[in-house]
C-alpha cells in the first residue's frame, strides 16, 4: 500500500522534482527562509496568501521538549481547541480525524 502511495506522489513530479521546486509559481506553497519572510512587507505577504500557503524554513526557535511543560507554552493544557473537520471515535484510544 505504501508503495502505491509513493508511486502516485512520484507520478506528480515534474522533471524528477516536486511541483513546489520545479514550478514554484504554480505550487500551493510559497517556501521561503525566515529572513526572506521578515524582509517582506505586509502587502507582499497578503498577495502571496491570496493564492499560496507560506512555509517558513530556517526559523529560529527555542529548544522545547514535547512534554506538558513544552506544550503549555503553546496553549493552556486544559483549554478546549476548535479544529476544522470531524473526528469519529474508533475505539476507546484512537480517533479517526478527517
């Protein structure tokens, strides 16, 4: 099954590259460095966001552990978070989210 998924992904390649690399202007993603992002004006960013999602790489971050203390820096641990899509309980442990 994984092989079929990989094959479908690779069939979308253009010249052996993903679309965002081969034809960035047609991609759903605008990939830029943190410094490029910081140097852009809000009007330029808004223009990009009209047609693409911005992915920022090389972004400086603080070291954070994936534990209760680290997660609490993102949001209160007891807060209710709204998400798009829906989830169905498959069993008492797993959720299937779409």
